[in-house]
C-alpha cells in the first residue's frame, strides 16, 4: 500500500468499528462518555504493533489505563522524567489504579536491539532510550550460557527486562507511597504472540507462571475435588 492507500485503509477500519463494534455496544460507550474514567489497572506495554492490550485482557472502555513505548521501559525516577513518569503519577495519584503490570512480549525488537547494539547505531534517540534496559542486559548476560540459542537469549532478556522495569517502577514516589499503604500491587507479564499465552510474575518476583497452565491445573484440581466429594 502507498501512503494514501494506508490512510484509506485506516478510514475503512474506523467505519467498520463504528458499524460492528461501537453501534452494538452503544450503551457502554455512552456510559463511558458520560462518566469519568475509573480504570482498575495501569498496563505499561511495548509499542509493538502486534501487542493489543485491551484485546489481550478482554477489557471494556475505561477499565485499563495504558502506556506504550519501545521495550515497555520505565525509567527510574529522576533519570528521564517525561511521558512515562507522568502516566504513572497520574494513574496512581489521580485515577488511583489498584494494579500496575509491565507487559513484555515474544520477538521484541527492543530486546533484539539490546543484544545487538550495532543495529540501532543510526538511531541515537532510540539508543539513548534503550539504556533503560542496560541493567537487565547485564543480568541476562550472566545467566545465559555461552552455548545458548538466540531464541533462549531473547527470552531470558525479555523476562529480566520486565523484572528490572518493575524495580524502576518502585522508585517513583507515587508508586512507593501506594505500595507502603498496601493500596496497589504489581506484576510482570510476558505475552507470547504466537500462542496467545501470558506468563506472569506476581509482585514482580519469579517464576513467570503461565495463565493458561495455571487455569488448566486449577480446573483439574476442581474436578478431582468434585469427584472425591
């Protein structure tokens, strides 16, 4: 598609949304427009176009506050005060969200760039931004055996980056205060684009546990309990 065709494609998508989504849930959108937003969660995800947070969590309008950037990064407080810091402060202080999740994903271009810094040599702004993942890279490099396959290296770094961004998140005064008052909880996610599964490190602590696997195990235990009863 050329540039004009892309815009027309986007327009067609808007019309389809209005016809097939908005019109069928008119009351929901009318309510969302009439009352202030009250999201229960802030999700900080990667800007990757294959990651759709609202679809992934089956969330309705007004349920999740979303921030997206390259590599789902959270600069430590005071280092790069800007959009991400403002989103966090607003979500915690004004919207009073009860949960914050950092969502990484499979095949992340930002993680690939951390592993191969020469790939972003002609993008100085991106190179500077990716320094927010430097500590995660150092940890991953100590954990990855020299004989590891590239896919394994990428997975380890993706997980370590999610955990490191949670550590950065805790340096933000609004988050630190909310945690001290037990008013908020945190988690780290890794979304597998190919399978749709999400592995979650609750409270930002290993292990990353598959949501699908946990649900299947719980259902199995319930069946065994029911049979025994």
